[in-house]
C-alpha cells in the first residue's frame, strides 16, 4: 500500500536544476523518477557560481558538509577596466555574503556539484524514497489525455506515467515543445567561450601569477565584450567565461570547440595580462551562441510544469541561471510536499505564482546587463563604473533583492543561518 502523501513525479532532465528538484521532492516524501537523455549522468562544462539565494536552498537540504568539501570561496569580487586592468571596485565578497545574507557565495566545478546532488538523491541516509534515475531516456512524446496522469514516451520505446511531469530539460526543452507552450526563444547576438585552464600554467607565468594573489571572482568590462574568471578546486583550475559578439558561423552551426589562440585574439587589444591568461587554455574551448527566453508567466498545463531554463532561460550576465532553477526546485517541493493528489493542480499554480515574476525580473536584469557590461568608453561607461564601485547591484535589481531569493516557508533554514552569522 502506497501512502496517500507519496505520489509520483517524473522529472525530465538530469542537469543541476532537475537533480535539485528531484532531491527536494524526495525530501518531501514524493517518489521521483528522473529521465535523462544522456547515456551517463553528469555535467559538462566548467565552473558555476552559487550566490546566497542558491546556497540557502542547497544547505537547506542537508548538504553543507558535502559542499564545503568541494567549494572554492572567493575572498573578493574585483571589477577591472579592459584597457589597463585598473580596479573599478573591489568588495570582500565571501565575508559580505555571510554577514549580510547568512549564506555563502561559493564556486564549484559543475561536475563536483552535480555529483553531490546525484549522490544525495540515492543516499539511504537522506529522508524520503530514493530517486530512480533512468539514463539514455530521451523524451519524444507526451500524452495528456488523462489530465491527472500524464505519460511520457522515450526514444527507446518505454512509457512512464506519473501524477506530475516536470520539464527540467533546458533551454530547448522537449517537454515544453511537446506540451504546446509558446515559443519564447530569443537569439541574443552574443556567444560565450568557456574554458578550464590548469592553474599551474597560470601560476608559473609571472604575467598571470596575479590571479593567485587572492582568490577572487573577477570581471573585466570592455567595449562589446567582457570576461569572467575565478579559481576552482582550490586553484587546480582557472574557470574562464568570455562573452563576445556572435559570429554567423557559430550561430548557424551550433556549439563547437575553439583554440586558445582564437580566444586570445578576441581580447588582443586588452590589457596584456588578459590574452596571456587566455592563451594558456587547451584547444578544446567550448563556444556557443547565447539564447534566452522571453519573459512568460505560463509554466503549467494540466499536471505538466516547467522548471529552470525550460521556462525562464536567461543570459549569464547575473550568474543566476542555475541558482534560479534551484529556487524553482525549493518552491516546487514546498508546494507539492504539502498536498495530496487532490491538491496537485492548485499547488502547481502556487508554484508559478511564487516564482514566475521573480525569475522574470532576473531575466530582465540579465538582459539589461548585456548592454551595461559592454559599453564603449565615455560618459555612460564612467557612470556605470561609479555605480559598480558601490557594490549594491548592477542594472535593474539590487543584490539585496537578488541574493535574498524567493521567500521560503521552511523555518528550519535558520539553523544554518545562525552559524554563518556568528
């Protein structure tokens, strides 16, 4: 006999948003199956930043000790000008976040963070039924003929049904398309290079050793492009994200790999330390066009709901894509975890009500930052730099609003907040 409380949820997509949702739902007592298209569970890519709003969600699921073992904490956030590397502003980011938001700002290798979450989903010491992961399970069909029991079909011919289906399958979500949601995808005109550079190469060169002076989250601002870098795994790697105007070739042919020379050439006229740094990457740098979704408050149809990039894909100019998906996961679990089957429909609507406006505002802020970050030198740039030096926000939202996150209903979060406040 299955408990009335413990209904079934299918999560389509085993990325960071999907596995965070699976774990949050498990901890509420729900039975979760994750369908992942790839043959193996894992995260591709490089670094990820979790601001206090995401850290609060992760630690609220009992992961603090596991996260402390894999994190790198930036002492500062430092902002530099493109031409000479002069400092626009510098803030003690690590201390600032723990003192003001009672949660940390940490950096991780994406694969390390993903591994912690996947392990927790099946860990027998975690509360709730262990999550069932099905890999090599690309969803190709969706049947909503019974609005209370949706079914999904996979490319290998399997069919899965549940009380709720969650589409957490990314910016080009199959669930979104199969359910008939509006097409809200927008091309940004920009592309991103992403690389992990061995820290040893950076340290050995006197021209780039400054990166190791203090562990910092660094942003360089310049005309039509900017650059982000920070250390991972205690200095084993330097994570680099370089945002530049997109070429027709990259837009038309999809993601590809680039050489270190190509990346360095994008910044040839910048402070000489920048191309020196970028030239140390391996010749397997991922480069891809950037898309986002137009703000849209419709995330639910019957008992199919969207989460993360599937409903609010945003540009990386607030470093909040994964963090917002984690907020989705926490709120979704709160709402579904307090109802029986009869209350699922209203719980999903409350989930959207609590999250759609908030995530939409972060989408807008990320889009606004694309222009703000890439100003040419002049009066607007000078006004921007004065604002950035104050460290109270960037374009249209404050850090206080952004990093406080969507209010959660779980008072037990206070147990770890107190320790950070000490």
